[in-house]
C-alpha cells in the first residue's frame, strides 16, 4: 500500500471525518504543502479510533480509511501542526501499535575488503 520511499505527514489536529479525499487534499494545500508530491497525508478524527490517509499516486487521489474496533490509534498530542513519520511508523500506527516505539533502521555502509 505505501509507495516505496514515500514521505508521511500526520496532521496533529483532528479534522471533520465527513471530508472526502478532495477536501482533505484542499487542507493540505491550504497548509502550504504540495498535495501532488506523492507524500502521504494522515488525518485523525476527534475520536482516536479512526484514520484517513490520502495521497496522489500520479493518476488520481487515493484514500485509505480505517476504524479500529476495540482500542484507538496512538496519536501525537493534539495541537496545531504536522509531524513526519517513517513508513514503518505509519504501518505501526495503522495497526494500532505505539508507533513511537518504532525506530528507523540505520543505514549501513558497505564494508570494503582489501
């Protein structure tokens, strides 16, 4: 689902979940970001149990939505702003896990022999 190397941005303030993909992308544009950059934009509802992710895949707007049954998603503190997640952190968030415990793998440099 997540495009390789995609940037992921999370809006820390809840949005009206009646909004569809075009309205959510309008919020992205209003914030000064480029909604057609291929980045994934993550939005939360007032209740912590719902998430919507929108992105432009080069041919159209894509929308992913999920509602958790028993427990809510782990969200950052509610405030105005945006935070950036790694794709591994996004996957943890979507699964209802504590994404703050997911660390990005360190880049390894090749060992030269000789």
